[in-house]
């Protein structure tokens, strides 16, 4: 066991910052002026687990949160990727525990769960951002885009001068606006479908991981934030990937990520086989809608 992972994650995070800075080219000059005037900066702390927040024009990231994000990205990316690989050769039998690398996938998930409560050491011989295998490398790239999206979401609240003491409906509108502004910075019309997929993987997973961060499913919808499932599917639509293969890949990544969450919460929806990814995602959206309806009926 070791704590070296902190240094490894900090190194990875520094690379993310370079990627964020590189996006400055896509930012309109008005917004750039504003962040320079406000001296907007990024801070990193090693306090207790906390999601990203803004204070005094600083966007604060938390080390445990970054480790959690990497572990969750590793889990969900590999879960989806391995299943899709088996599906392509018709070998997927629905048994997630028999997936190649299942041990690492589920270990990282458990480790992430504990990280939310305790800063625990990383275990040697387990996946790590400085490992050379393909799974870890793709997880790193996906991590950069996931964290960049979280950054640009918070950044958007600042440059769009959003207010916190406003009505619930204004808060909701601001959240949607922050997502759209962040998406428009990170995704360009001119990006080819494979580039969109690579960036989109990070964006969609960052939102799917929100499902795992909330403590109870009731928090999936609130009056001040868009429903998490709506955010995920809006982002998927925004990508607008046309080519069949990358488009199917993304739809399946999203459905499997949501599916993982649903199964983990013990709801009755099995890991479904790949017949038609559109109808599969419709059934997942329907599932979330049913749960939300059930919860709102319960509250009455
Ligand atoms: Zn927000």
C-alpha cells in the first residue's frame, strides 16, 4: 500500500490544466477578458472528499475527489468497453463478473466507494494512472476531459455572472446554461466523430458519475438542478455523432454506465443485451422517469 498515488494524481491533474488552458482558443474574447480581470484560478486541496466548487473566483478541486473520479472512470469505461467488445463477437452472456479484467473493475469501484468517506491508500498492483496498459491510458485521457468539463461548467457560472440568491427556476436555467456553455467550449462542429467520442466519453462519464456521488436516488432530481439523467442525455444529443460506429459506442457507454448504477442500487433492470441502442436508452430514460414519479408520489 502507498500514498504515492497522491503525487501521481497531482501530476495527472497538472496535465488536465494544460488541456483546459488549450481550450482558451475556443473561448470568445469577452469571456477571456472577464476571467483575466477576475483573476480566475484553479486551486487544489486535500481536505475531506468534496465535489468541485467555486469560492472567491477560484475553482476548487479536491484530491480525494480527483482520485475518486479516476477510479470511477476506470471502472465505468472498462465495464462498458469490455462488454461492447464481447457484444461485437456475440459472446456477451450478461455475466459482468466474468468480464475480462472484472477483478480490477470491481475492485476500483469498491475503492472509489471508500474514498468518499476516507482517504485510503492505493493498493500496489492495481490499476493506476501511471500504468502502461491501454485501459489505464484511455482512463487518463477520459479523466482529462471529464475534469475539464467540470471546470468549464463552474467557469461558465462565473463568466455568465450567475447569481446564487435567485428563484429556483432561475437557478435551474443557470445550470442548463452552464452545461451548454461548457459543451460549446469543448465540442466544435468541426471536430470529427472520433474526436467528439473521445471528448464526449469524459463529459458523459463525468455526469454519470454524479449518479454515484449522490447519496440517494431521490436526489436524481431537484428543483434547482436539471435531473442528472436529463443532463447525461442532453450531452449525448449535443455531441451529435453521425458515424455509426462511434455513435453506437457512445450510446452504449451511456446506457451501460447508467445500467451499472441501476443494478448497484438493486433495482430490477438487468444488464441488457445489445439489440438496438436507441431503444435501450429509451428504456433507461423511462426507468429513471418511473423512479422519479414513484418518489414524487411517495413525497405527497
Ligand atoms: Zn452548476
